[in-house]
């Protein structure tokens, strides 16, 4: 798969999504265009108007981003080629440096003010918080003088030349957002030894133990499940699709066998990509459990082939 040069991201400009995208060297060399919504960003990739889209998947405080999951499981298939985990720490900005006590009207996206509620109560107890559509709109409003100050992403302060009145504004110091770089289907990136595979599976809801059967296919092959989320299918109450993040790569034998097992026990399995795990705050290289390495699977397959061929040595337990 050739390197992408045309990128689209959940806009508008100067949001955390743009800040995350611009951590990629190829994005800095290419074109980066904001989209008004997650569906619009992903549809641009499906239509060939962009090579890749960056959309949020989950936040450590707010949880899953439902619209991104819904759009990935619906419509023409797309795959995740990379994940970016970005610390989410807001900055308080204004057109010029001024004491916090002089700030009467503060612009903030509702999610931003929610994640900074305690800080705002302690430091700006008398300020009026005005809801705006995005962190980028908050920064733009402060730059235009519509508000005394704004909560925004650090990139907003740089882009609009604003004075930073306070850094690392948040109630949760370790807050993070996980973003996915999404492209049209193609060969996944090569395995690194520390990879994530994301799946969307639909089970037969009238079958007892259907979800347990899904988990068993992974567990018996030593595949660690790092995340499971459910989303309604939209058909009727009680119908869900399950999103799974698994340690490992589709090229690995144990995960390949697990996928074949899921294909047998699920009504639908959508492969959403195998890609390197983000390094920020995550684990080290994953070592398969004893008996579940690619070499172990190859040895077992060779032994079975010899049995089927009638080898006497295979019958004694050696291929």
C-alpha cells in the first residue's frame, strides 16, 4: 500500500484531531483538510477524495466515540492502518495576557468544559461558560474578541497567536484520546510484534452462549482481548454489534486461526485492521504463550499432514 498524501480529519481546524494528525511526518508533507463530521471524513476516503481519514475512537474519560464505531461497521469497508494516542490537556487562552479574575466570558466546547469542570470551578468561579461547536471555534472566538478567553487544544493557541494563560487544564491529568487513521482496504502494515487487530462481530442473539463462544475462540488460542464495546445495530432493541481489540496481527497463525473460528460461530465478522500499537503509555512487545507461536502452529500442521499421509513416525507423535 503506497503512503497516503491526502488526509482528511474531523474538523474544524485547530482541534485535537488536527494536532494528532500532524504528529505523522507524512501528514506534515501532504495535504490535511478538515471535515464537518466523522461520516463526511470517512466518505471522503470511500469516494477516493482522500487517501486516509483521522477520526477519534475513544477517550479515557468520555469512553467510546459511538459515531466513529457506527460508521466503520456500516457502508463500504474501511480498515484502520494506524492508531495515535494523544494526551488531552487543554490550554486557557486569550488575545493578550491578563489576570484570570478579569475573565467574564469563556468559550468552550461542552466536552472540554465537562473535562475541566473542577479546574474551572476553582480558578474561574464567576466566569460564564459559553458553549461553542468545537475547540477550534473556541480559539477562533477568543482571537476575534468575541470572548474574554477560551479552552482549546494547544495547536489553537499557536495557530491564532493567542496568549496562554494556563497550561495542562483538566480534571484528569492522564486524559487521552485514541484516534484511528482509516484507509480503503489493502494489505495491512507488516507485523511489528506489538500490534492490535480490531474486529466488529455480530452474533446470533437467539443462540445461547453466543458471546461466550466468541470469547472462547480467542482465549483458547492465547489471544488477549484488550477492549470490547457494544453498539446497537439499529434493527431493534437487544441487537448489538461487538467491537473487539485484540493483541496480535492477522498475519500471525494464532490470530488467523481465531479469526477462522469467529467466522464459524458469528453471523458476521468485519475485519477493521491490524496495525502497530501506539507507543504512548502502552505495553511492550507481545510474546505468544507456550505452544501458540507461529513455529508451534507450523509444527502442528506438519504433524497433521504427516498423519494424513500415513507416516508411521507421525503416529508416534513426531512429524
